[in-house]
């Protein structure tokens, strides 16, 4: 085993170098503090491997993404969201029996508990859908008898299927409540994405037949979001799970982390940005100049990534998918053209080239969601539905470990040094 040596203050220590399947290397510093009294400081965790994981592999320099070893391009082309969810969660492609069993579980759990209607009614009509989703995920946990039971394999399977199935029912119900329409029950004869479109867009006196092209585009969107190793929300799920919290509590925390505009909320920010350019009639070049101006604090939303210093492979697939769905549904969306032009300008501009900023997953995904009729405030919820398999799989890795070890980083304290407490009447007013 190779080692890395650290020298400090005339002393030196050797630490093992750990090698992953794809030859990526990490220095195991778990004994650093015990040996040297030092800790590492890595604000934002850009250089910290927080765990070993067998779920997803990313090579950000080469623009590679694989779920359980399978290239994302092959999965997007040949698989479905439900199948890739099984793959991400259980590690292998399902055989026929496993597929049928999983589908049956998803159907069994598609309906949310009737009492949940009261929970929805407690929110104002304009409540942010991500707030509702996060709260509702914890709430459905309370209706699941297994949640307080031991984390057996059977309980895990039931809870995983319930979460995966009901996240979609909750999302659709949130939309229905915001529209003042009755919640629609899921249909057992519809597949995952068709059922979602039905629950979103059917009304009791006007059932829709889900458009197969829309269902296909949605399937691809969700599949491409299924996992992305230790991003902000997934790390949050692992952090919460490491305390022994149940699957619903862990995943609900992940939803909150995803909400932020630097993470899942970027898909909304991209469309807002494209809309602003469209409505103002601004030339994309002019917008780019504004972004490059340090005083503007503007960012080209949907560009840049902590890990990818190359094209995010998902953005390439989603760009094509956006073109396909717009043409199939015969929709002219001016935002697609603006996005293409911004990308063209950025890829030739030294500001973006030098910083290795490329389109990420959010740059084109909003155009697909708009085309299939998803309202803007639901975009990040759609991301959350897609990311559910990854969150569940990461929760599983934490709970399958030989010993549950709480995640607890350290810090370098920079506050006041020790001082005596000042009584209220002696304080400077
Ligand atoms: N537009 C303009 N400049 C950018 C952008 C951008 N989108 N992204 C990074 N930069 C610049 C930064 O200003 C910085 O410039 P400087 O060196 O002159 O100070 C440099 O590139 C490095 O950027 P960091 O912020 O240090 O990169 P980091 O890895 O911390 O951030 C992030 C990554 C948050 C994704 C960032 O690129 C960003 O804010 N992008 C826009 C938001 C977005 O699309 N988020 C979705 C990410 S994908 C996902 O979470 C699903």
C-alpha cells in the first residue's frame, strides 16, 4: 500500500493512500489528529472525500458519469427511470422478477394516505412546492408503520418503494392544491411517468391520456437526475442518516438542501434568466458582458460545476432531448434559441474557457419541463423526484455499513478567545 507523508514542525507522519476502482486516489487522514494534533481545513469540501461509495462514478475533467459502472449515455438511451432507480439503489440491473416486484410495490404505494389531504390544506395556496415536499416527506413517514421498526431488508424495500412512488403523488397533489383543483388518484394501469402526468393534468371531469412523447421526455429527465455522487443534497442525506435518523427524515433534509439556487434551484434560475433576456430583447453578448463584470454579481445560471471542468454529459443529452420534445409537440420555444446562443458565446469567451465553465444539467432541462407543461415553481420538485433513487441508495449505504458512524466534521475556531461574562448592567449600551 502506498503512503503520503506529511511533515510539520520537524516531525513527519505517513498516511495510507486509498485507491478507487477507477484509480482515483485519496489520502486517508482518519488518524491525522490522533497522530499529529492537526486537522485538515477544506472549506466547501472541494478536496474532501467524505465517504467510500459504490453508487456513482464521475470524472469531472473528462465529463464522465456512470451509475453503478454503466455510462449515463447508455442508460439514458436504453433504460427507464424505474429501472435505473432499481440499479442505483440495489447495484445491479433488475431481472424480470425483480422488475415486476418493484413495479407492483410502486403501484401498491402510489396513493398517499387520505389524511394527508388535511396537511395540504394547512399550507397557503402560494406556498413554495419545495417547502411542501420536504414537510410532506416527513409526514408520510408518520403513516408508515415500518418507519419506527428496525431497518430490516423488507422494511427498507417497502419504504424505498413508498418514497419513490409517493414523491410523485405529493408533487402532483401540491400542484393541484395550488390550482384549487381536486387531487387525482393514481391509476394502476399507468406507468410511472404517465401516472405523474395524469395526476398533474387530469381533473375528475376531464381525464387526459398522457402524451407518450411527454412521458418519454420526462422519463429521460428523471433518469438523468437519478444520482450524482456526493453533491450538497446527497451529502446532507448521508449526514442526517449517519445519526440513525429514518429514511424519510434523511431524504426530507435532502429536499431542503436541493432547494437552493446554487443546487437544484438553478433550473428555475436558468429559465428566469432566459425569460429576462427574451423579454428585454437583450443580445446574449450584452448579457455575457454583464456577467463578466465583477460588480454585477450575476452568474450565467446553468453553467459551471464544482466537479465538472468539462461538459456535464447530462447537458448534452438534455439539449438533444429538448430539441426532440419541442419538435414532437410542435412547440416553438424562443428560450431554446437564446440558450443555444448563450452557450455558443460562452464556449468561445476566455472568461468561461479559462475557468472551465460548461453547461450543467440545469441549462437545458427547464426547456423540457416547460414543453411538457410543468410550471416554473415545480421545476426543483421535478429534480427532487429524479434524485430520489440516489438519496435512497446513499441512505442504504450508510445503513448497510458494519457500524453506524455519525458524520461529525471538526472546525478551526476563529471566534473570541476566553473572556469573563459581563453582567447586564455593566455592558456598553
Ligand atoms: N457564471 C459566471 N461565472 C462563474 C459561474 C457562472 N455560472 N460559475 C463559476 N463562475 C466563476 C466564479 O465567479 C469564479 O470566478 P473567479 O475565479 O474570478 O472568482 C470561478 O468561476 C470559480 O467559481 P466558483 O464559484 O469558485 O466555483 P464553485 O465550484 O464553487 O461553484 C457552482 C460551482 C456553484 C455550480 C457555480 O459554478 C455556479 O454558481 N453556477 C451557477 C449556478 C448553477 O448553475 N448551479 C447548478 C449546479 S449543478 C447542480 O447543482 C445540479
